[in-house]
C-alpha cells in the first residue's frame, strides 16, 4: 500500500469513527451493522487514538489575552518557545487565517485588526 492509499484508509476510518459517534450505537453493534470485523475496528481505533495523543503531546500552547479595549489580542511568547513546526489556523468569524512558523506577532495583530473592522 503506497502513502496515498494509506492516507485514504486513514481518512476513511476517521469518517467511520465520526459516523459511529453520531449513531450513538455501541462499537460492536455498529461494526455488525456495517459488516466490519470488530478486530479491524479496534486496530484503527487504537491507531488513530495514538496519533491524536502523540499530536497532543507535541502541541505548544500560547497564552493570548483578549482585552475589551482597542487591542484585539496581547500575545505572551514564552522565553523557551524554541522552534515551532507547522502552522496555526485562527478562525475569526467567517475568516480563517493560517499563521506560518516564524510569523511576526505584530503582523498577526494587524491582520486581526483589519478583519475586525470588516
């Protein structure tokens, strides 16, 4: 199985887990109704749970104060921030802003100020 097929399988199982949760059925019941071996379900459940836990451990949180005055946000950068990989998506109303690693906090503030004015 190549990387694309593995990612398709992963997406399929993420969708199936969402479907199970929405159904409010027990795991074994749901598997029977979908003709999916329970052992296969458990494999993917454990695999995706471990992925989520690993990702959670790698998350660096950043404190942001949301004042009531003119400022949109005051960002507190920790001294030991180090290198942050990836990006952050900020949803602001109907807009989504993707903040790339190393972006300037002042620039972020300016973008959010502009979005607020729209």
